[in-house]
């Protein structure tokens, strides 16, 4: 920046302008030096990192000034993260993990159809008596299991 100001000043002096007026005119012509420095920094692509570090310093100063708020915030974050982890572990264990059966492609769902009630209730889940009867018939199925919903 200084080089550009000096070159512009020298050109103006060569054109016959007084040195003080030439220096002032060169500075005015190039514009605000701080704004030009900011534009040059943003051209490098690391401006977001400067903003992040400035924000983190601001947050750290605020947390140091109010230790009570910091303690409450850390406790709430800890409870929130712990609760989220517990809920995810429960959902994963109950809903997402596969059932402990071999060859799940051969499993079937059995329902009971009552002709007199098909217009209102198309199907009922099998009752316990029917499941026990199927469990005794080893030639029909390899095993029987009940899943309650």
C-alpha cells in the first residue's frame, strides 16, 4: 500500500503538484487503508478463521466474568448430552438393532381373519392359544416367537 501511495505521489509531483498536496491527493485517491487491508485479508480466504477466533475470545471473556452462569451452562449441556445419549442408546437397542433370530427373511407374521367381522376389522393378531398350538407343530415351522406391540 505504501508503495502505491508513494508512486502516485511521485507522479503527481512530476506533474507539478506541491509535495504536501500530492501526498494528500495520493492517499485520498487510494482510499481508506484499513478497508483495503480488510479486503486483502478476505482475499486470502481465512477471514472466517479470524472471525471465529475473535468470537471465541469474546465468549471466553464472558464466561470468565460470570462463573455462576458458566457452571449452570456446563451442567445443562452435560445433562442434555447425557439424556440424548441415553435416549439414543435405548432407541438403538430396542428399535434399530436386529432381532436375535436367524435368517430373518423366513419369518412371517400370522394374523387371524374372522369372516363375520372383516368389514370392520380386517385382521386380528394371533392369540396366545393359537401360538401355543403352532409351537407344538414342529413339522409346520421351526420355531414360534411372540412380539407384542
